[in-house]
C-alpha cells in the first residue's frame, strides 16, 4: 500500500525551484551537480591546512542547498568573528553562489 502522507522536502530542494541556480553551467564541483559535503570539506582543508577541526553537514536532506560548517583554526587567532567568517566566505566564494544557505561556527584553538 502506498504511503498517503506527503513527503516533506524543503522548498529549496524541490525539482525546478532553484535548478538554474544549483545546476549552473559553470563548473562548481567535480560532477557539475549540487555542492556536496565532501566538496566543501576538501575546499576548506585546502584553504585552511592548519585547521585542527573542520566539520561540514548538509542540513537540506542531501540536495546540497544548506550546510552547517564548523572550523577550528589557528588562523583565526586575534580575528573578530566577522573577519573569521569573511575568510571562510572568501574560501568558498564560488560555492556560496550555488547554495541556499550556510551556518558558520568558527573558532581559534585555545593556546
């Protein structure tokens, strides 16, 4: 028997809604599809090689539209939260254009 409850999919993940935005003709990842956790993680490890902790979680149900990102890096010592976030945004500037939202948590390790 078919499930009569509608499947709940975030509106930004539905087919066609952001398709021109998520599936741009510009090369944004290795497969020209939506941005993935691994793609963002790899990019952040390249840009922050001294980071002790980088976690990326796709919170959009796997469609690559929303991410939670946590980075702990000594590069953030002495920087305001706004400047820390700017460094991350600069590292992901091409990918930021392709996703719906990102939640950042940045911190410097304790000395």
